[in-house]
């Protein structure tokens, strides 16, 4: 017996029948068609239906029930059996139902999550639902519940990533790469109101912003003239201060031994240009300065934990990210105060500048600042305030 799938006139007809049965869950109701048929296809249709079809016909239609009956009579197997012998038939309605059940279960679990009431969380969840990410994850067999588990465990307390991943997902490498890592990073970007990271450095900063440390050697903080003591790092900082040289310290180094910062006040800026200018102008006489270089790293937070008696005079760029970072610092450090981050400081430098982009942020220490940023619509980077900042960093008179 020649199998129907081996005959030249059967291929397109059976392919159309497969699509129909998979869409309908195996129903034999309805018909399938072949357009612009070849002679071989026309002869097959004639054989199945028992009705003559003109060679000029541009479309040949066959009821699925007739096709099934023909195959049973001629070959002893129905349409579904013939198709399944070549390749298993999909039950698309059943698949969609199972996907819907899985999706509803995930969404229900997510809505019971730790951050369920937060606006960023709702925005992220709606985004992955609407753009099909959630459905694709279900179809790929991705344990989306792992993403929820990770988010529920954040923020962490500056925990090494392998330790965090082992604690939450029982796998030290679960967040090293892969889809779970990508989905978590997408959620964190919405949480922190920053673009989805495009490189390793941006990823590191994003993880560290929620207390997970991918690499304690890559996590660094830039400092100038910090009076410090204690262990090897304390001696390094002391020597650097003696000659007025900026210095980078890693999180790994900061964890070697307890450190003591012997000062009453530390200035914190965002951009290295400010620290570089202070070092060039004042050298060993510049006031203690820490540069976060954007989102404060785990190394930055570790260092500033040692500043138990110092007032932190904190500032960032005048943009939405800068407002969020300053607000977070003032909330995290009880002794932190804004440094030239008032509405007046902004307006004094806001005559021009790049367009203000991103999602609006509030400025609790000066509510009018956020309002003026919205009205003016321009960002002001720290470099435009350099003269005023350097005046504050100048050595105090004895």
C-alpha cells in the first residue's frame, strides 16, 4: 500500500487538514481547500470526493469528513491517524487553555508578592503580560515563579550574587545568565526607573542598587582625602590623603578589615569631573569627597557605613534619576543632607541643557524642585555647577 503522504497530490491537502484539525482540537466539521491546484492534486480531490473537477478550477475544496471516510475505506486509518503517523498532532485549543491556566496561576502568585502594591511592580507585570513575554515564558517551560521569588527577596543586604541565588533558587549560577536573569533585570529597570541595561557595567549597577553584588572586585568607589584608619585600606586612604591623590577602593578590599572614617563631614557627588577638579585645585587641602559615579555601588554603601559620625552632604545631577538617587540616600542615611540640590540651585543653572527625559520623580527635601524641573524641562549636570561646588570643597579657614 502506498502511503498517502508519499503521493505527489496529497501533500498540500494533508497540510491544510493538519492545520484545521490542530486549530479545532481534532474536529472533522468544515472543509479544507487547495488553491491553484496541480493536475495531481485535482486527481486526488476527484478520488476523495467522487466528483469531477475542471482543470480550470482555481480552488478545490474537500469536506474533512469525506477525506476521513476516504482514508478509512482506502487505507484503514482515519485522517487524524494518518497525520499523527507522520508527526504528532497538536491540540492548540488545549494548549491555549493550559497556557491560560498557567498564566492565571502565575499572575495570582505575582499579585500576592512582596511588591504587589508598588506602582513599578504593577507596571512591570502588566508589561510582560501585554507584550507576550509571559506567554512565551510559559511555552518555553521557563519557571516564571523563580522571577517572582527573586523579586520577593529584594532588596537584599549587599549579598554576593552566588550566595543570594543559592538561598533563593537553590542554584549558585541561577542568575549568572539566562532568561530568568533577563526578566529580573527588566523588572529592576522599571523599579529603579532606568533603561534596561545594555552592558555588564549597567547590569552590575542595577543589581547593586537592590543589594545584590555580582562581583565584589568590580564594585568600586572613588574617594578623595578621606581621613581613615584601620587595616590595609585605612593605611592606603591615609597615604593617598597625604598627597591629595584620588583613590579607588573595591568592595572586596573594604571587607578585609573594619575601617574608621575620622571626619565630621563628607561630601558626596555623582560625577568624577567634580572630584578631579577638586583634586587639581586644592590637592591635600580639598575637603573629604566621595564620588558615586551614578547609582551608588555596594562598595559606596559599605564605605559610608563606616561614616557613623559624619554628616553626608549629598548631591546628584538635576534630572529625574538624580532626584531619585538623592531621595534614596536621604532615606538610607539619617545623617545625610542635600548639597546644592535646591530649586534655587537648579534655576540658577537651568538656562540651557539637555532635554529632561524619563519618568518624573519627586524631591521631598524641596518639593518645588521637582515642579520646576517639570516646568523647565531641562536637565542640569553637576559640571555646570562646578564653581559653586568647588567653593564648598575649598579648605576651611583655621
